[in-house]
């Protein structure tokens, strides 16, 4: 059984159909990447999985339960977590306060402290400035903070929307290293990424959306060699 099972999902914004009958499965322990041009519906798919937009039709099952009608906080408690595009760090709050937001639904605050210590070990740039406003962080550091915050919700599925957007090449490299490392630790991920080459490199399964429909899916290594995909997203011919 897949960890996340989406069937015939349709989402509209007023008259705009953003997803039209999307069916896909995200397997436990794997990285699944969603590719597609601007406006293909990638962000909408992640937001619908989280419960931030209501579907017009279709079902969403997570860890064996139908979550289609559950509010966001119940899905987060069930193990779904999204790092949205643009990161949504609260820049006037401290780094520590931002991290703690990720854990606010958890009763086990002792464990939260231990996991925060592990996050600070991993990101010394965050640790040394933990009591400073998050505005002092660079874009790359803010992305690490956003991922740390999402991890503190103890997700079973971490969804990342365009995490490399606006990052320097060094941070993009660190980010993809982190994605691979978290996955080696067993974390399942659903990754929307404009850097198609890197996304296909790290993923176990790839899904291509076009105008709200799944037009291709399969082994990333096979898709990477597909001439249609190369032409559209890989900047090669
Ligand atoms: P991008 O990479 O540009 O974010 P995307 O593949 O994530 O693209 P979505 O953001 O999911 O695509 O958008 C899918 C379609 O829904 C587009 O036509 C977009 O204009 C439309 N759309 C998205 N959000 C809204 C909204 N809040 N209100 C109205 N239309 C929207």
C-alpha cells in the first residue's frame, strides 16, 4: 500500500481548473518528484494533499486512511508536512520561535528539545543565531530553517515546494545533500523542483504534470533520457 494515494483528484480555482483527474501514488521510503511547467498544477497538488485547498472531486488517502475531508492540522498530526514555496519564515520572530512553530501540535516537548538540539548540530549557522530575528538569515539559511521546522512536526511524508528557488549554487548542493540524507534515514518525500536535473537525480519516481494532468511517470533515469522531457525541462535537445 502506498503512503500517499491520490485518485482522480480535481481542483479548481473558480473557473480555472488546476488539477484534472490526477492519480498518483507516493511509496513509503522513497523520493517522488513532480515536474511540470509553470502553472501545471504542482503547487496545487501539494496544497491539496495538505488540505489547504479543497478538491472538487477525487480522494486522498494517507497511511491507509481517507484524509480527503480532514482539515490541515489533522493531516499534519497524521504525518503530512509541507515546506511551501517561498519558505514562509516569520522574519520578525527568532529562529528558535520559528522552529518551535513546527512542533506546536506535539505533546512530547522533551523529545522536541532533543530534536531541536540535533537540528542545531546539523545547522551551526542557525544555532549561533537562535535568539535573533530570522530576518538575519540568508535565503539558503531560511530554507534550512523551513526544513528544520517541518521536521519538528515529525512528518512521515515531507513535501517540499521549489526548495532550491533563489538559492546560491552552494546552498542548492547542500540542500540536495540534505534531501538525500533525510531520505536515507527513511523519510519519504514529495518534491516539486524547477531544477529538473537535480530532482531526477535524487528521486526514485517522477511524475510529469501538464495543464493539471499526469502526462508521464516512471523511473527518473528513464524520464531523464526521454526526448520530450529533455526538450521541455532539461534545456537539451
Ligand atoms: P508554479 O511553478 O508557477 O507555481 P505550478 O505548477 O505550481 O506552477 P499551480 O500554482 O498549482 O501551478 O497553478 C495551477 C493553475 O492554477 C494555474 O493556472 C494558476 O494560475 C492557477 N492558480 C493557482 N493558484 C491560484 C489561486 N489562488 N487562484 C486562482 N488561480 C490559481
